[in-house]
């Protein structure tokens, strides 16, 4: 039962795979409108549908993480995951604030909020790795 | 919070991995508790006490710098 030696329990592996899959889905949905056509040419209904659809992986990720935290029997790992989540959320807020100001001056700048989920998961994973490495 | 976990474990010649397996937690958890980086919950403290056939107070020592009120 060790996250740093790839000796994961089935529950831990399943949770990580689900988060990874949802991260992929989120990334795909982020670029979906760009691939097909200029999103401005979508009808308002389609734009709303796309916006709602893009929230599904985020909601699903929160559900997977919540279920993981509920089901994880190792309280120390649970503690580390909660800290990692805070790191992820913190960096998302920092990035959003920083690029939020940039968007004011550069309206054509890529909307970073689209990548909130990616930043959150990647930062959380890195934070978890670092914490586990520090407590070898 | 200080503890005597490392001593108790050494007396029984158990590795951190052995203790982790008996407690059904990760080896990192045992290491974090031993080094005082993480204070276990009451259920885990009771499991430790049962495993070492002693009391919680005999394992965990109150930090003199921060005694409870």
C-alpha cells in the first residue's frame, strides 16, 4: 500500500485511472470547439451545451476524489491527498488571478480557465509525489 | 508528539514494512508516525496499543513544549 513504489491497492489504482481518464476527457473537451470550427460560429444553444458538457469531467473528478477520500483506509495517505488537493486548488487560483489580469490587457490571450482542471490534477499529483518522496 | 514506536518495533525486530502490514497502513504512515511528522487518529493509536499489548500513554508521550491545558 505505497503510492511511491507503484504498489497500489486496487482501489487506489482504480481511482487514479479514473482521474487520469477524466483529465483526458477534460483536455479533449477543451480543444473540441477549436478542432471543428471557430466556436463563435456555433449557435447559442450549442455554445451552452458545450459549456455544460465541459463541466462534466470536473464534477466527475470531484466525485472520484471524494469517493477516494471516503474509501481510503490509510489516514496518512488521506492526509497527503488532502494537502495535495489544496496545492492544486491554490495554484489554479493563482494562475486564474494572474492570467485574469492579462486577459484585461490582451483580450485574445488563450483563456487559461479552460485548463483549470489540468493545472489542478497535475499540481496535485506533483505535490503528492513530493510529499511521499520527503517521507521515504 | 513524541512516541516510542521505533523502540517498541525494534524490541520485536519488526521492520517498518512489517508493522505497516500488521496495521494495514502504508510504510510511509509508519515512518511519518515514528518521526513525529504525523499524529495518528485515536482508532489507529488504539490499534497500535493493542498490537504492542500496552496502553496509548505508554507509546505516545505528551510534548513538553505544548502540554494540554
